[in-house]
C-alpha cells in the first residue's frame, strides 16, 4: 500500500488526471481514511475549468501546484497518526467535513469564527482518492444504516442548501420561497424548504426534466425562466406578495437578476451558487423601497452536517434519489464531463475507489 490512485488537478495548467501517487501519512492529530464514496460537485467542474480558484491553496503550494479534488467524502478509519485524542478506531465509519478552520488566523486564536477557512479538495487534498488524510476534528461518525454514498454527499450537496435555508435565509413556515436551479444543490433545497414548512415553494429551471423532478421532490410550482408569463405566474403563486426568500443555487447572473426582481417586501436573495460574475440590481430604487437584501452564503458549519446525518438516519430526508450514478474513481474525468454537460440531468455522481 505504498501508492494509490487520486484525481489530481494541476493548477498551473488546469489539467486534471487520475494519477498514481504515494499514500499519505497522517501527521499529529490526523487520521488516514479509506475512502468508500466521494461526490462530484459542480464546483469541482469550475475548479478544473478555471472559473474558480483556491482561496488559500495550502497543499497545492506544497505539492507543486497540484491538489487532489473532492470535498464530499465518506469512508472508514484506516489508521491513526500520533497524538490523536478522540476515540477513533480502524474500521469506524465516518464522513469528512468539507473544510476546516485554519487554526492560525486571529479568529481561530481567539476561539471565534475562522477568517480564512480551508476547503477540502480545494485548498488541501480531498477525497477523490483511495485514501485521504483528515484532521480528527473534521471526522463525523455515521451509523451503520446510512449508506456511504448518501453520507458522502451530506457535506455541501445537502448541508450547503440546508444552512442557506435555515441560517442565511432564515426561512420560516408559510414563507414563499423561490429556488433557482434544481440541480445538485437546488434539488436538496426543495426538500429542505418543504421540511421547514415553506409555502409555496417555487422552483425555476430551464430544463423541463429538472422542473418535473422539482415537482416530484415537493415543489408547488415549477417555472421556465424564459416563459413570457413568468412574472404573472410568480404573482399568482404567491397571492401577489412576491417571494420572501429566494435562493440562487445555479450561480448564474441571469438567475440572480430574475430572482431579485421577484422579491416581495422585505424579501431576501441568498447567493449559494458560486460564480465570479458581478451582481446586477435592475431596479435599485424599488429594491431599496421594499427593504430587500442580498446575502452571500458559503458552505455550512460542522453542526449542520451532524444535524443532517441525524435527519437522514431517522428518515426525515431520503437521500437515495440524489445518487444519479456510481462511477469508478479511475473514470473521474468522465464523471466531470457528464456533470458539465448535464448528461442524464444529474443530481450527484458518486466516485467509488
């Protein structure tokens, strides 16, 4: 077990390949995890195409500008590094948090919020590999009844819309919610918004198959953003009050502009889909008059992943329909291409080493 397969992105050339590299050795306070499942996210596609870049590329700098992708990871503990303090044992089933506090900024030193949080598979090596190293405080145990593929996608695919809805958007029962994009994040956003009592839930997606899926997942209305009667349809669905909490899970400027225009009085737009494109407010006078807000959102907290593991384990949310296909790690490039081209209208592809 001296080498392993890993999906590596070379940041200097933006080339991705599954390569054979040394199996990492866990350092103090770290655990080596044998990966059983790893999700493929649209942000992985954007990392490869260069539209987003690591914020704090720790491992990429150390490893000659290369990083192992994958921030949605589940597996079993293989071995422990020195000075591990938690009760971890080989064979224990775990999911890995999608990131970790840097431990060095002013926020961390004061035991407050980290000011430069590091993202797994972006700033440091992730789980598109046969083995992955994880700091022990980023491990979360999972029960035997929760499959690895479903557990793996909880960090980000499920926890990001969950945190966006219950924290950033602060959705309350009977609030009108709009969800732009019914893909990997939005599909879960629909079920989570329904779980917290939002009504009506209006989903906007240009793909007819995605709109059909949205209705099957619990949306009250599914709209084509290019429809001539779009504004009238939103008005009818909300009884003229407009959308109170809109979520951009697509990361598309046109979606953000449309969502802003659909907000009702005191309505908020939460930006959960990542894009470097600027934000445009068409009617800034009306935006101010109505007391609207735009709130940025990134990822989730450790507590959100733990809460979702409990919700999934007790059947409050069924993640089985989220797994579009299982793809061998060796074919990771194919998974990326299929997601980029939306072949099969995927929610989540899962890599299996």
